[in-house]
C-alpha cells in the first residue's frame, strides 16, 4: 500500500508543469496518479494536494479549471485576493443566515 508521502510526490510531479494559464483539473490529477476516487469531486486527491503543500513547501492555486503551481508574486497575490473574496462572501452569508433565523424565531 502506498504512503501519503508517495501520493504527494506523485501530485508534485503531476503539477510540475501546470500554470495559471494551464491548470490541471483535479479529476485528471487523480487519474494520472492512479488514485481511484469514488466521488466526482475527488476529495482524497484535494486533501493530498493540501498535504503536499505543507510537506514539500510548494504553493498551488486553484480556479474553476483546476490546480496550478504558483510561480511568482503576482500569481500569489491574485490567488490570495480570490481566497479573501471567498472568505468575505462566506462571512456575509453566515451573518445573513444567522440574522434571518433569529428574526424568524
């Protein structure tokens, strides 16, 4: 049985040529590394991508087309802005749902 570390190494190899302009869909990553995912969103592969970033100090971004290796400060800033926008949207949704529930009850 393969270790998490071995899966992570395969992910790093798989994403080594990815870029913002040429991201790789998570389903493709999963198939290339031989991870048999039962769910179409490939949660195990996504988890291993995050773990690989921690264990190997490699930064990956993601968009609606797939994952890509972050190669410069501009790409990093663009991805951080995207994540912060999502964080703000989630915070607003939490407030709206919380307030709506409390007003209704």
